[in-house]
């Protein structure tokens, strides 16, 4: 029983890491392949759900390179830790 719990925890952690760090272009390609496989094997409901997920992923992606940004059109004025560039410039002048 303990091994099953550990296996589920490791599988969950691996799924989270893959979802977080796999580039959107690659995850989109995997979803499109899963849609084709599900439709060929006769699982229409699963194919529809995967197709919607693929469409949502394509809509959300800006450049297709990674899952870290929302849009390349509007650059973020704050850095990685939530400090704006202007605040850093003001503190550097002191």
C-alpha cells in the first residue's frame, strides 16, 4: 500500500513538472497526436475533449516557445520577483 501511495505521488509530481516546463509547441503536438489516436480508436468523446484542450492551448500561447509568458505584445514591467524596473533604477541612484 505504501508503494502505491509513493507511486501516485511521484506520478503526480512528474505530471506537474511536465505540464510546467514542457514547451507549448511540444505539448500541442502531443495533444494533436492524442486527438488522432483517440479518433482512430473510436473514442469520440475523448477526442472532442482533447481537441478542445488543444484549441485552448493554441489560443493561450503567444509564441509557442514556452509556457512562461502570456503575451509578447505587452512586456512585463516587473521583474521576476515583482520589483519594477523603475524602482530598481531609483534605488540604484541613491
